[in-house]
C-alpha cells in the first residue's frame, strides 16, 4: 500500500488523502510520481546526420490529484463545510508552498514542495448544505524542483557517509567551536577552516549552486576559508570517507537526499 498526505501552506495542517474516514480522499493514484517531464538537449552541426545528445533539461514536476469529497461515514453539513475550507486554505493560492508526501510500503517518506497551479476543484458551498453530499474534484500541484526529497542523512562526528539518493549530494556542516587546525571534506578532500572560539558556530553548505560559510549567521567565507572551495560531493549510491582533521567541540554533517521518482 502507498499512502498520500498533504501538509498545508501553513506548515502545520495535515490532510490524509488515503484515509477512508477522511472527507477528502484520492480516487486514483496521482499522476506525476514517476519523474519530471524533461527535454533532451541536442547539438546539431552542418553536414551531420542526426545530432549529438548533450544532456537533458529536467522541468518542474506536476502532480495531478483526483479526489472524492464527502460521503463514506456520513459527515454532517458543518463538518463538510469545515473540511472544504481547510482544503482550500491548505492548497493556497499558488504563491505559497505546501508539501505533498508519498509513503511507500517500506515506510519511506518522499515529498515535494508544491504550489497550487490549478483551480480549487472543490464543491460549491451551496452543495455542502446536504449532509450526504458526495462529489469528485481535482487539482494540479506544481513543484519548483524536478526531484523528490527524503529525510536527510544526519551524522554527528562522522567517519563515513552514504548517499541513498539518485543524485550527487553536497554535504552541509554545522561546526561548534572551539576549533583547532580543523580540516573538513569528503572523499579525501581537506578544506582548512580558521579557528573559532568556544560557542561560535560555522554553518556550511558546499553545494556549488549556493555555497556559503556562515559564522553565527553572518557570511564568513573569506575569513574562514580564503580562496578554497569545496569540489567533492557524494555520488549516488556510494559510501565515502569523511575528513575531520583537527579538533572541534562538535562536528555535524547533513547530507540531503534527492530522488528521481516518488517511489523506488
């Protein structure tokens, strides 16, 4: 069995879309769980037959939900009205992000942050006056990202780290001082960091799309690492060594996990 649920744009409200006792439950499995739409990037040359495949552009993922509203255990009109209002507010206007989660039969929870890119798709308030109202609806949710997230690997004082995702993962670090002669990295890389006193905290993201070294929330790359840059990630499906030479009060490594599809 696969279960589906939505965390509303308020970040708190949870709507279980697989619960038979929920007034809002899916009638079929959603579309958009098997990977994002994508286009090949091809290079064509004069006098060449065909083209060279250079890669592909992965696009924002769309998830289409078809659901049944009401019925089942016999909700009264007030309960239906409350459920409809909660559903509408949880989907948001498209400006805010909700979370759509997929839990497989192994208990693995993967999610995408999604926007409401379609209409509300719910029943008109006038129909909710009937306590036995049953109707079908649908909505399309769009993720800004192409890929699915799962719980990050979080290790304190690591010696190795494993990437269970489908894409290379760039480590994030939280280092608490005092530090002395500290060098960090993965897969043999050693990046030296300036010493910090007790109670100070480095927060580091090595992802080259948005790299940063913060000291107590303030940019500190120039002072902490100078011209050094992180170049090693953890390949998908591999376990690599972790470098922590020197000393620190604590070293925490967080490795994001991203997947091509919601299941598998």
